C-alpha cells in the first residue's frame, strides 16, 4: 500500500514529488487525474493525499471536500498543490479541511520539509546535492539557443536555427520558443520546431499578444507527425508583461521594450542563474534623467543577470545625428547593464550595418572609467557561453 497518493496531470511535477517523497522513505503512487480518487484513498488508506486543483476527473477542491466529509477518509492528511495563486482558492481549500496549501513551481527542499513536518517525519540529513547541469548558450545570427538537462529554450527563430537543429545530436523532451516580435527575419526558421516535435519533443510557443495574432500564424509550420503516427502541434502562450513557468523551478519574466510594434524582452531563471534576452530595445541616452520609471523598470529587469543578451545600434560618437542619438547606441546599453550589476553582457547588432570596429576596446575603456566589473563581449556568431 502507498503512503502517499499524488493526483496531478503534470507528469514532470508528479515525478519530482515522487522522487522527493521516496527520498524521505515514503511509498508513493501517482495518478494523472482525479478520477476514482475517493475509492483509491479508501482502498490504499494512505497517510497523505496530494491534490492538484485543475486536473481531469474530479478537481482537487471537490476531492478535498469529499474526502474530509467522509468518516472513512477524513483522517487522511491532504495537501493542495496548485499553479493557481489566488487567496480565495487557498481559503476554500482550508475551509474544506486541507492540511497544507502549496504553490507551483515549488522549491524541492521546502516541499519535502513541509510534508515531513506535517507527517511527523524525523529530519533526515540531506545528501549532498549533485552539481547543477551546465547551461549552454549558443548565439546564432538570428536567434539564441539555451540548452540544459531536459530543456531547450529558443529565443527567436531567425537565420541559422534550422541548420543548428538539424545537426543536434541531443533530443530535448521540452522545447520553448520565446519570440520577441513577429518580423519575418526574426521567425524565418520557425519550422525548425517541426523537427523537434518529429523527434518526440514537446514544443511550446510564447510571443507577443498583439493585434495581428502572430502566434496563430507561426503555429502551422511547427506542426509535425509524431513517432507514433499522431499529429503533434505546439501549445501557444500569448504574452504581454508578466511571468510564467517554463517548467517546475524555471521561471520566465516578460517586459515590453521600446521598439516599433509589440516587442518583448525575456528573463529566464533556472538553477540559480538568470539570462536576459532583449534584442530590440532602443534606449534613449538620457533615459535615467528623462524617464526615471522606465529606467528603474529595466535596471531592475536586468538586475544581477548572469548573462544579458542585448541589441545595439551605432555609437553616439560615430553617428551623432538626431536619429542616432535617440535610439539604441551601445554606450547606453553598457551603462544600464553596469548600473544593474549584470555579470556578463553580449551585444547583438540590431541592424546589418552596425559598426563593430574597435568596439571591444572602446567598451573596455568606458567600463574602466566607471570602475565596473561587468564582463562583456561583442557577438561572434556560433559562439557558445557556458554558465
């Protein structure tokens, strides 16, 4: 008989919870829906039931109320684990008799500790954590690819992506396209997603929630036939400013940038590290003085990033015309990154004719004058960065 029954339709979350609880010496069974939950609890007589609120079959709140109102099952401990972050849901769960209410994504150590305390388990000595898998960032001419264990994040889908995916030897179970804007050259290789689906990977597509429904237009080229013969399609996640989970423990944050049309910058946080992708952000050189709110917004968005991938245009010194002074020169990008205490920046040219001659030396001079510890690089395509 199982000590813990988990009812959650997300296999990755269920697998993680099962692993953590087995590490505390508990026998665990995981079910992908709430169908038959009452009968399963009566038959197994577990110490704990973990319920997701939103799942097929009986939803978590209804299951909680039913189990706690049944004399045969009311003594069983119940934990609600959900991605819904509303006080009303938490109050309802507690009114129905839930013993614990937890949010997704969750910290594995905190989750195991909360469950252990609720069940009265002795505090186990945690084994040393294995080293975090490396995060590999590859900069291509029209996109950036981030790879780590089980997850691939593709910032935009421009020139070079399809060839890169075709040569990949590793298959990633989960793949996210994070599109900054719908300009044709930015998504010219979006059909590379069909290769990922054809290999059995899951593909999610996030991008600007704009009036032209760009995501709906981008989805068809990504569809492909799965290994079992069924048709695989991407899931669409329209975005404005906010945050969402890429998977358990991996968070994405979006901000609208200063650029024509609807354009997004992304920050992803995984394994204690953070990457910001901001390819089209035209920063006025006097931003800190003219618009303090906008300056603080992006300084905080970039704050402490391990890697900032930021677009830039020509230098204010090289092209001191009215138009050039208005937007996107490298000096303002570097200054804002230094103020945000970014650890490393890679500059991405926003236009084909962007000048790079002597730029490495000039950035170094500017940072030395500010006593900044920011590491930097002028983009060399097909370059890899290991975090």
